[in-house]
């Protein structure tokens, strides 16, 4: 039977490693946000899998919300420009402690534009939790407050991350075989 596993060249982060790390992050967030009004903000679609796991690893009451954003223009766009909000939050952020949940911090341009937009809404705080980070690709002056794994500069799929909207449902993070891109 055809399985998505056949399309994977190598695994970067296993299912077990993801599970252990998410539990660790959940425990840390539970300690750091105890007594606070925590709102987890998932950036769709890439972070849905991480969000679903992380929210259950958080052991304090919290609210959740979702947002769809896209950066204007390409990589040479000014990092002080605004982000385009395709789907905004429903929640009022006033006084609340916002934790942005992301799949991967790559150049950092998207979040470097989104964070100031959210800060304009008078939250108590805004921090970033990402399951993956590619530090070698960073262009904007931004780092995650909570980070699962640093990955090399390879295009990764799985655990929410897609190639052409597919492979988000892989339970681990991996790199596709070259022939999958070339469509052989
Ligand atoms: P920034 O602004 O940090 O954008 O460059 C981060 C967004 O880019 C996407 N991205 C990836 N998606 N595999 C993916 O499937 C990757 O290796 C990858 N690197 C970046 C992702 O949507 C992330 O939110
Ligand atoms: Mg994304």
C-alpha cells in the first residue's frame, strides 16, 4: 500500500521526540503563566497540529483563538511594514497574556510584523512559542520565547507543515525526497 512515509527522504524530528518536547513546553508554560489570563493564538494553518497537542499539555485554564496572516510582498519588504490579516482574532486582547503558537520561525518576517500589531491592542504581554526554528534563515530581529527544535535550512513537512497543502498529517517532521518536488 502507498504510504506518505515512502515520500520522505529522512526524518528530522520523530513522533516520540515531538511528544516529549510538547509536554516539556506545556509544563514550562503552565509554570510561567500560572495565575495569568493566558490566550493561545494559533497562526493557521501550519500550527494546528502543534496547537492541538500543546493546549492539552498546558495544565492551567487558557483560552484559544485563531488567525490567518500573510506578509505583504517578498523577503525584501521592509520589516517595519504591516502584516495582512486574512482572518482576525475574535478575542479582545486587553490586559490578556497572549502566546502566539507557530509551526516554524523561519526568516521571522511574518511574526516581526504581527507582534507589533497585537501589541497595539493593549494586551498584558505577547510572546512566541514555536515548535520549529530555522535560525540560519533569520532576517528579522526576533527570537521565540519558547522553541521546540532548531532545524537546518531544509524545507520540512509534517506535524502541520505542508508541501503544496499536503503532508500536514504526517505525525513527524521530515524532508521530502527530491523526486516528490519534481513530480516524477
Ligand atoms: P517567516 O516569516 O518566519 O515565515 O519566514 C514562517 C512561515 O513560513 C512557512 N515556512 C515553511 N513551511 N516548510 C513549510 O511547510 C518549511 O520548511 C517552512 N519554512 C517556512 C511557514 O508557514 C511559517 O509559518
Ligand atoms: Mg505558517
